[in-house]
C-alpha cells in the first residue's frame, strides 16, 4: 500500500502563535519565565509571604542561623532575613519597572522622532544620546543621585535617564529600516498623516526589538539599583534592598554567612532569569539572530 | 590614517563640550546650594558672600561654566572642599591604580573568554558548548559586588585567607601589589569574560558559515590555520567593539570593587567625593572618567584598521 506523505510539522512562526507560548516551549525561555514569575509572586504577595514585619527586631535572636522560626536567619538587629528578602523583591521590581518605564517612554519618543524626521532634529537628539552614552552608566547614575539627593524616586530617575539612549538607538534603527519599506511608501501615497503612519504603521514593527531591549534593560536596572544600594547611595533604610542588605552583612559575614548568601542568591537568580528570558525572547522574535 | 585620526579628534570636541555641559547642568540641580553645604550651621551673610566670591558663584551661570571649563582644560579641577588639596594631581595618582586594575581585569577576561568562546563555537551544541554558554551567562548575570563578597567569604571561611589591608604600588612591592590586585581583577574580569565569551562564540559561528572558510578548508589548509588565521581574525571586529564598550562598565565597576577591596583608586576617590558631597572632587572625577572613556573608544575605532585592512578611512 502506498504510504501517504505526512505533512511536515513546522515550528509556527512568530505571529501565528502567541509569543508567550513560543517562549514556554523553549527550555531557556521557560526557566526565565518561572524565575521571574516567582520573583513577581514574592513582590506582589509580600505581606502574605513574609513571616514578620521587615523592621521588627528580635533582640534575643540577633545573628541567628536559618531555623524553623527564621527560615533565612536573622541579622545584627535580630530582623528576619527571609521577610526582608521578600520585601526586597518588591523594591527591586518597582525600581526596575519604573526606571525602565521612564527610559522606554522617553527613548521610544525620541527614537521615533529621530528616525522618522531625520535632518537636524535627528542630529541634535542623537548627539544628546551620545553624550549620555559617553558616561559609564553606574557612574552617571551615582552622579545624578549625588546631585539630586538619595531617595527611591531619585534612584529611579537616575537609572531611567541612564537607560534612555539604548531605547532611543534601538527604536531609531528600527524606524529607519521600516521607513524604507513599500507599505510605508504606500501609506504615504494614499495621504495618511505622519502621526498616523508613525503610531499605527511604524510602531507595531519596532515592538520586537523594543520588547527584547526592555527585558534586558530590566535586569540592568535591577543590577544598577542593587549596586547603588550596596554603595549606600540607592534605597535608604528602613526600606529593604538586596544591595544594601548585602553591604550591611559584610561586617558580620564570617560569623553569619547566611546574611551574605541569601541576598546574593536572590540578586543572581533575578538577574539571571531576566537575562535568560531576554535571550530567549530575542531568539523567538528574531530567529535570524539565533546561532 | 593620520587625517582620519585628526578628523576623529575634531569630532570629539562637540562630544567633550556636551559632556562638560551635562556635568555642569547636573551640578546646578543640587538642592539648596553648595555654600550652605560647606558652611553648615555656621553660615553668616559675610561668610556666605566670601565663599560665593571664592567659588565664583556670584557670577552669571554662563560665565561660571566658561571659567570652570577654561581651568579644567589646563588641568585645574579646583580644590577639594574637605581637604583643600588640588583635585587633578590626586585624580592622576589614583588613576594609575585604577588603570592597573582595569588592565589586569582585561587580561584575565581575555585569557578566560577568547579560548573558551572559540572552543564553544567549534564544538557547537556539544556538552562543552553548553557548559561554556552557562558559564558565560553566569558571568554576565552575577553582579560584581555579589561575586566579590562571596569570594571574600569563601576565601576567609575555606582557607582563612584575607587580602592585605595596606596598599602597595606595583613598583613599590610587586608581591603585595599582586596579592591586593588579583582578586578584584578576577572579579571584574569574570563579568567582562561572560560577555566577551558570548560575543566570541556568536561571531565565530557567523564567520565559520562563510563560503571563504569552506574554500580554505577545501584547499587543504590545516584546521589550526583555518581557525586562527582566517576565522578568528575576521570574527574579532565585534569582539573588539564590545571590549571598547566594556571599558565603560569596567570603569564603573572599579567604583564598586575598589570600595569592597579598599583599593585607593579613582573609583574610591569618586565615591568618597559623592558620599561627602565634595563637589569639586565629584565634578573632576566624572569629567576625567568620561573623557578617558571617549578616548579609549576612539583608540578602539583606530584599532579596527589593523584588524581589518578592508575598513577604509579615506
């Protein structure tokens, strides 16, 4: 009997299937999603997950090792390390999301304007971006915080400003590519207004690199916040930040190593998850780059 | 080539001016004012007027900017509010220490990253490749302050080893200097190695797919020649670009690492300036680091011609 040829099972192209499902099918993407999912759950449900108030001191239980009562031990003030780590997730995510929001918002607008209008506007915008880019990012963030003063809002603003050029450059490059395509020429020829072309036809096509950039920038923003807090110039007490927890722990690390290990572990897991997800997202949205 | 360098140096002028303006503008954002910061509760109108005159704050902003930048280009970055010592000589002496740390970190990064990146590309999808990719991902994902703290903890608990506290210069006492510098350089280098490894792998894979590599192999060239003379050399442009870009994060990294390992470099000086709100120090350090960063990237651009003579600068 003649065998009927089975249709070849093809990997669906992006757009045919939701990006989330494609990400879930990729082992790295799945690992990243699970890691980030857990951190988000910790941050959102912190009041229910934390076992004690972050500032509550247990004077008799100072520098206690991990136990059934204090899962991750206690610090030099007798505060529960587990509860502080749980609330620290909230601080890290909020700072990261707001900072990337500021950067993405401004970067998107400036990149769109620079890429679409070109000429002097583009020259001026890109020169400002080059100037911001000429500073090492952590140094610029520290410099801005030094001038504005240390607070959670100023930390977010500083990290946001530092990240604007990356978004601006990404969007500008995509807009320039999209602009030269036939469908944009067609949109122009039927008399669509510039703003309509920009937001209805160009925007959807710059979203892929923009989303990848946002994911990677989130890990960078969380890292910068942790570094700044570690140096005492980010999140200020009594707000718990993984960076400042790690910094405070250094004095006691030989007698209480858990004070160093747990915050370090959570910083690493968070940044690793975002980086893995960013890589997987790039592979899904732009398979040409996958090597 | 010489014309290209001159042209690039001229193009640097607006960027450097922009950097100086950005620094000056940020310094104007300081809440309150600098004089109140210096005088604290002891301020009287006379003292205030005297300090404003001394610092040139009684002049219009544009004049203040030109006065500051005019002095800065001659190497006068002002005096520290705290110690009264001139800032520029202090920056120069500390820069040597930070530069040594950065160079050591680069060497460590290259020693780790380049062979592993090449190996990973040659053994694509093998166990070695997977291990290298995981190591590289860990390298870029572990913050330098976390790995530094964990490394210090590991050495102290496991081997009862503590780094020497008192700093010694490279030519003053080589042994002590290396004991102090190697650990921080390893931490900084491992972060850099992660990105360089990833870039080396993907860049090599891209080149190995090219037709000319097939042609080289077809004519019977030994694999070593194919890999190093033909593939690696042509894949090094993106790697060099990345290294140039990473000099910035390396310099930012020194701010954190020097603090952890108590190294009296430029990063520690900057951070002390920031935490003590010593503005001439902060302003001077930030300007100096940004200028060095821009110049290093120019050097990287020039280096391209040596790596790939096809790049024309005419």
